[in-house]
C-alpha cells in the first residue's frame, strides 16, 4: 500500500503534510499501524470486536427509538 502526495507548485510543505495526514487517516493506515504495534491474542480480538458491535447496536437502537 503506497500513499503519494504530489506537492503543488508554490505549496508550503506544511499544507502538503496536512493533505498526506488526511489521506492516511481516510485510508485507515494509521489505525492499522497502531493496531498491529503489539500482538493481540485471537480471543482478545474477538472480545474487542464483540464489544464494538454491542456498542454500535446500542447506539443504533437508541437512534431508532427517538
């Protein structure tokens, strides 16, 4: 996976870096790197996903009741 940002003519480096960070965030690269920083046991992965699914279901139910 390769993310490229072409610097436009006369564009400051800070703005190009901001565009790069936004693209990395949109594609989930930073999230993946942080998640894979440490080993997570398969049971922990299942537990985390189950917890996220339960929270999403609770929010969905709350939204539908309003």
